[in-house]
């Protein structure tokens, strides 16, 4: 009986190891396929983000130019109103107190 177990158990263990090795190989291949799909998805997202970055940069540049244009326009308009109404700058009022 013990001699039979000594002959059969190593064979069973070797078969189980072969099955385990096959399962590990199949799981490894599936993991590699999944990682390739994730890499493709990440590359696609990076391309779309780069496109949006250029769009946001264009919007920021437009907003900056519009802001500087309106700021200059408002400064010119306020100085014209101050000249018409005869309002002096704050610097002139400080000189009156000295």
C-alpha cells in the first residue's frame, strides 16, 4: 500500500503542477491583453486631452485679449468722463493738503 502511494502521489503532484502551470500561462496571457487594451484607452484619452488643451489655450488667449481691450477702453472712457466733469486725480488732492 505504501509503495503504491509512493508511486502514485508524485504522478498526481506532477499532473497538478502541470495544470497549475497551464492556468498561470492562460491568466498571464489574459492580463497582457487587458493591459494592452488599457494602454490603448490611456493613449486615446491623452490625445483627446491634448486637443482640449489647445482649445482651452485658444479660449484663454481670446479672453486675455478681450480683457486687455475692454480694460483700455474703460480707462479711456473714464479719463474722458473725468475731463468733462472736471474731476481731478487723487494725486492732485494729496498735494492740496500739503
